[in-house]
C-alpha cells in the first residue's frame, strides 16, 4: 500500500515497522470532599513538578544529541508549565468545582489546545501539539502510568510508527539505530521535525490513522523526499528504493562537501546564501547548512509566543545573541510583521473587514509608535554587538521608508543622549512584497540600503489570491511571467541605484527557480537552512550566461514553471 503524507525530515529508509503504543489515559470525573482539596492540589503540584524535572532531563538529552546546536527549543515547554491559564486555572477548578486533579487538568488542557487549534498559523498550531505532549506527561505522572519507551528493546533498523513522536523520542532514535519514523500527526515546524532534520532521521507525518493500520514487523519504506510511505512493497519497489537511497546518500555526501565552498556560478559570479529563521534557536541549523548570514529573522514570532509584548531588554538580549552567534556574518532582523494571518495576544488589533489588506506590519507599527520604537531601540542597541541590519516589511511607498528613517533617527538621538552604544551606520532595508512597492522600486531603493523581495506576499497581492486559500491555489502562480517581470524590474531598479537585492520568499528555496533568479541578477538567496546545499549545488553547476538566456524565456512567457 502506498500512503501520501507530509515530509517532516528528508531522506529514504527501508526497514521493519515497530509500533510505538502509549498507554491510553482515560480520565474520569470524581467529586471530592472539602477536606480532600488540599491533598488533590498537592498531588497536582507534584505531578507538574515531576514533569518539569523530566523536561529538564529531556532538554539535556536533546542538547547532547544535537551538540548544543538547538539548546533553546524546550524553553517553550517549561513556560507552559508555569502558564497561569494551565496551572492556576486547573487549581481553581479543583477548588471551586471540587473535582479530582486529573479531570480538572484535562478540562483546562483541552480548552487551551482548542484555542491553539483555531489559530491560522502553522507554527502556532504546532504549539498545540507541544501543549498536548506536556499534558500527556503531567497526566501520566498524576495517574502514575509508566509509559516510558524501552528503547533497548526496539530492534535496530526499525521504522518507528506512532500516533505522535516527541522531540525526546527523536533523540533516542539515532543511538538506537532507528532508521526513520512515521506519525499520524505533526507538521514541518514541530519541534520533533526540527530535531529530526538536525539529526538527519527521515520522517513523514499526517498519515491520519496510519499507526492504527500499520502492522508490527511489516516491511516499510519511508520516502522523506516525496512524503510517501509504502507498506509491504514488492521486490521491484524495494530494489528501486535501494537505488534511490544510494543516490540520495551520494547526493548528501557531495552536498556536504559543498558546505564550505562559495555559492559561485560556473562562470564565477558569487551569490549570497542566507537563512530564514523564526526563532533564535535555529541559528545552529543555519550554520550547519552553510548559511553565510540570516537574510530574514521573522521577529514577530517573539511576540506571537507571549502574552505581553516582549520588552526592550528581552528583545535586546535575543537580537544580541543571534548577532553574536552569527558573527562575522550579517543578520537581517525584520521588524514585526504582525496582523493578517500572524496574530499575537500581546498586541491587540482592531477587528477589520479585510485584515490581509489592513493594519498589518509597518502600518501597524506606525499606528503603535511606542511598540515600534521599543523594537528599534532594542535592535539599535544589539547592533553594537554584531553585523545587524534592519528590514521593514510591507513597505508600500517611498514615504513610508522616509518615515521609518526619521523614527530610527529619533531613537538614535535618544540612545546617544543616554550614552548607549549602537552602530550609527546601520543599514535599513525594505521588503518588496506589495505590487505598488515593486513598481516604484527605484524610488524605494533611493531610501533603502537594500531590498529584499518577499515573493510569498508579493504573489498573493499581485494575483489577488490569498496565499492560504486552497480554493484559489491555481491563481497563485509563482512562475507566471507577471511575477518574473516584476522580479526582473525590482532587481534592475535597485541595481541602477547601486543597491543589492535578496529574495527571502519560499521561491528562493525552490530548485525550479534557482536558474531563473540567477539569470535575473539576484544577489542573495535567503531560505530555510535545510534547502541551502541543494540550491548551492545548482548555482555551482550553472553559468550566469546560460541562466540569463533561460530567465529571458520565462520573462517573455515562452516558457513556464
Ligand atoms: C514573504 O512574504 O515572502 C515573506 C518572506 O514574508 P512572510 O512569509 O513572513 O510573510
Ligand atoms: Mg511577507
């Protein structure tokens, strides 16, 4: 049988299915007497405390497994264990409704998870899974269920099949020679996926009820290139996949060799290779894949993940750490791009008819000057510690850039008066993701130190097709000549003003567009780190001369992707 799912981590594995089953946690409501409340609260607090200790151990294991590359991704778990909504509200339910701790906790947990699930943002949806994994652990401690996996008992070379795999499980896999895993749940931005990619364990998810269908010991192929899982494959399929696995391994080997080589075309033009990150902890992966800078740090994720806006000190510490870790490479931090699909409890937005075209990104920052100035202060202060550049999202016209520079100038004067150090010559760039900005790119380039094309939004606004609405997917056409012409125009307009151009939308990581973008004269590609080696390889085997001819056909519309 062939099943189609989502790629969590690339690679190809062939092995025997091992079904990882966890104990079912059935929760019953039990009324308690007033004199039992104290004991119930104590039981609950102990379970939370035990879970906190367990999580510290897990964090330690992950750090060791990843050689401290991603040490911070568990901070979120710990925060949930201190979360008022989860902990205090459960205690209130125990006290007020006089119910057992298991029932109160599961009620509160389900409430939070369903709130998370309503959010239209993949990264935050994944946090629902984090909360539910934590909940499972607290519940196991409360109910005294021992559902620890006995890793030594799993035959080596197995393919693990489970409803859900935790990041901690993933760290055990490498040392236990587990070849791959398949889950019913989980997305690309889950911590499990991040750890699996860092450890290079192939994984595919979202096979709905696969863990219920799969049989222990059956032959299984995990194709982490195409998100495919095959059970009981015939001999020919196994042979084909063995060949494919060899090809993949050889390719990885040769890509690894490219790590320290420049992204230079066969006729000698060097392109910038930078990484996009959402959280500071991704720096390790970025460096491990040969990123020579951060081309887009989506700073809004710091806001999305907290109840109140992070203050100047908290932001400064984060930005400084990222810059220091990336030295001597540049770090482009984008000011908050909140609004539309990226919502944060920390920043209250007015209800709007059409938020995609409403008060979002820089527009919101102009409306909330204190919020913006706090971020600019934190960024400027961090610029003293590294090679930091500021990037402004959703710029629509040149006057907005002028206004941004006036605000930055004001903040600089304040910092100077206070005697705080910053880089007075800090570069400030504009994202080109609104068609009007693209058409007036020459005017914006005059006001900006660099431009970065955000194709994800640029395409949706050019075609008036919501990037998240599958009903209009067919209109959201990346390779359309309209987009090719816009990109060409923006690059030329910026170059005429001697300003560099990068591209940080998903198109930068799509091998189908590498040659075209080279031919259009792009300076820097910025993408999710894992895609860097693949794109670099294409660049190194292509000449700019041939890329130009190739790109011209797409601009003319005589070829399409
Ligand atoms: C883009 O729009 O291309 C972009 C990089 O920004 P985001 O995906 O964060 O909107
Ligand atoms: Mg965008």
